[in-house]
């Protein structure tokens, strides 16, 4: 089960990136502007994850700050799906994120968990 949840955790990261990128690239604007929206959306998401969310993040987050960061980061994916008109998929994505993240906390599958000790999420 833990291995399956680790795969789900990775998959929701990719879905969040894909949703934000797709939303930007498919805006009903001139093609160069749509490309700009898509690339900038992806750049912001990737940079934020690299700096604050990844296991090797330069500014790793813990506790309430981590919860807030992930709520905003994964929430951006759910909002992008909803703004694209995929309301059911947005709700399913949000639910899968919530369950998977709750299991990750329970099973210590988060950055820094390999250091041992009590849950510091």
C-alpha cells in the first residue's frame, strides 16, 4: 500500500503540473500569449516545487507552512481543472490529493521522514 501511495503522490504532482500547463496553453487568446501563459504557469509551479516542495528543496517546509504550501500548489491544479470546465475531474483530483496526502502523513512519506522520529509534517 505504501508503494502504491508513493506512486499516487508522484502522479498527483504530474497532474497538477499538467492541469496548470494545459489551462495556460488552451486559453482563448492569441497563440503567442497562450504559449506565454502555459510556459509561465509551468515555470512558476516547477520553481515553487523545486524551492519549497521537493525532498531536496533548498527551503524545505514543515508543519503548517508545508500544509499551506501544498494546499496552494495542488489547489492550483484543481482550480485549473475547474476553470477548464472539468468540474468533476477537479473534485476527484482534490479528493485523491487529500486522501493520498493524509496517508503520506500517516505513513511518514514526506520530505524529511527518512530522518526518523515523530511526524513533523
